């Protein structure tokens, strides 16, 4: 009898453990963001929300300085971007970027100690120039995605030299001889741990591939996409869900995934975001490849690139929607190209700048 009772309790205990093992504590909270009764809601674990709030605190802004006085490009040497800022604004922004990107290394992450700020010895300085321009471009030309909050270097870096979430072109897993590598059916972080294609980023966030896969008819139409392409798109959607901490109905009405009219406004914002990230990778990130050391390159020799998680880091909006650009408006727009001066005037300006350079040395990112 004792043996039977022991086995019974063990069985009940094991069954209870298995049953409760699929539960998440504390109970999730739901947020409705669509018409009632349509399942347009998100589920959040309260503990995870507390973690997100702690992980997405904006650093205290450096006190602003007046935009008066000589321009940085007229005082310092080799100022290729941010030259139109006053010396005070320029210095403040350099200090902020140091806090955002290299708090441990300080200025020496981009500048060699004792060499002078004007030198371009380190690859990090040349890359930083391009990244500043990329940030300005996102704020000026992609308001459909970044909205009024904008982005700064901190949005992605969060105190790290390289953002925590980046990606490289995935050449696929090693497979046994004679078997074709389909680059799927293995657990992949990129695909939200689903057994979907392991590299959804190259087709959509680097190449110009269209992601419209959902059919609009009950049966398959002529001219549709292949199952493999559909799985690529599904894999990218899994990345979206993981990167933003949301489910499908954040953007789609599950009654008709294909319908733009029945989708949420977030779907339009995501459409622009895909194209913004694609431009970042092609126009700004990849061109820095030749400057990068081997340890900053992927298996195929490509630069580490941007995806949704680079900025969002598990939050539906980066830093939970905090306005990042209000304290650093200098990153809100690209610098206007300098008009060409007549030859005589240009020579006088060059001589004046040389005189200033004798009194001070410096440079920029």
C-alpha cells in the first residue's frame, strides 16, 4: 500500500510539475491595441516589463551650451562632419558620444594619446564619422519610422563599443557530406528560436527583396512566391516579434494578415523601418568594411550590420519611446554642403584657418 501511495504521489507530482511548467508567473497582462473581439492585443509578463523599464533608462544629458562663438571647423583641424557647430557645441557632443560608445576607453577609443586629435590613425574615428552621418540621415529623412523621438548613438550602443545586437551574412551550418544545406530546420536566434531560415536579414535588410507573401485568395494564385521565400519572410517576422517584444497582432489583424486597410499603423512604420535599415546597411555600414580589423568582420569578411534589435533591444520602441533627440538637436539633421568659395576667398580662408591652427590643435570624429 505504501509503495502504491508513493508511486501515486510521485505521478501526481510529476504531472503537476509538467502542467505548471508550461505556465508563466506572474500571470501576464494584456494590452488591447485594436478593435475589441479581434484578438488585437499584446501579452506581457509584469516582471519582464520591470526589466525592460530598468534596461531602457536614458542617460542624463550633458547641460546644453550656447550656439555662439567660432565654428569647430575654423578652430580645429580635419573636421569633416559637425564642423558647423560652435566649439562649445562640438565639445559637448564629443563628450556625449564618448559616454555613449566608449565610457571605459574615453577619447582614446578614437584618438591616439599624444598624437593630436586631427590624425585619422584609428579606424574607429573614421567609422564614427560615418555613423554620425547615418544617425543624422535617420533623423532627417526617416521620420516615418523614428518619429519625433529620433535616435542618437546611445540608441544602439548603450555604452558598448559595438552595439550588442548586430549581424553578419550567415554562410550556413556545416552539414554531412552529400546533404544539401537548406539553411533552416535548426534552432536559430535570428528566427526567434524557430526552425526557419537562419538568415532572414540578407534578403530583406541588405538585398532589395519584397516581403509580400500572404495570399489574397483561398487557393494559390499564379505568379506567387516559393515556399522557401515565404519561410524567409516568416523568419523575418519572428525576428520582428523577438526584437520588439510583441506578437503578430502588433502590426497585423489576424483576420487578414495581408490587408493593409485592417492592419495597425505600426505596420506602416515597420514598412519604412525595413527600408531605413536596408539603406543604413548598404549606404553607411558596408562601405566601412575596408577599414575594419579582422575581429570586426564576419565569416565572409563583411561588416557587422544593423537589424531591428540593434535599436529596439526587446522594446516596442527604442528606450520605450523616450525623446532622444531633444537634448542633442545637432544629430537631428545632416550638415548642409559648403558652397564653393571663389579661389581668392578660399586662399584667404585657408591662411586664416592655418593661423588659428597654430594656436590650438584638435579634430573631430
